[in-house]
């Protein structure tokens, strides 16, 4: 495990192959339901267009090891997707991505289909759970900071 700090930067269209490679490790197989109708893939693709969506990348030693997508709704940055490369899980990559969104914007919310560990991470980073719903097999949590 490297002790180098994780760097975070904005993603570009040139980064999409690396981003999709990470996403596909989670989305393929049993997790295929994350990409129903390619909605998430389209969300990621449009996040590099600099409209109301943003793509942040986490890099370690020059390699993309995670990414976050958030949507700007007025002055609020709303985190919709955070994915870390499987071989870099539990190393603070997701936390760094979320911290980077918080550093860029004063109002931040999130809505993710997260498990207990990710929910706990959001709380640890100063978010509070304000709602939950279950549209499918996963429970979605809504957070605000």
C-alpha cells in the first residue's frame, strides 16, 4: 500500500476510458443493476461537458484510482456517484473525493445507494442523513452538510 497522498483533479473526456474501466469492475457481473439503461454511464460521460455536472478523479502515482460525479443544482453540489477502484478500496480514496467536493462548494448534499460503511463515512465527514428511500433492491440515503 502506498503512503503517497491521493491527488484529486477535474476529469476530462480523455479520462473517460480509465473512469469506465473502474466503473465496469463494479458494474459488471452481480452489480449490473447499477447501469440499468446505461443511465450512470451517460451521467459520467456528460460530467466532462462542464454543464451542471462535474467529474472529479482521484489519482495515486499517476493512476486513476477513483472518481466522483456531482450535479450542481443552483449553489448546491449534489454528489450522485462515488466509485473507487476495487484494489484501492478502504484506503481513503472515496473520502478524499468527497472532501474535494466540500472544499470546492459551501453547500453539498448527496444521494447514493450506499451500504453501512459508506453511510458511516459520509457521517464521519460531517454529513447528516436527512432521508432514505428504496426504489429497488438497494436503500438510497440522502445526506446534507
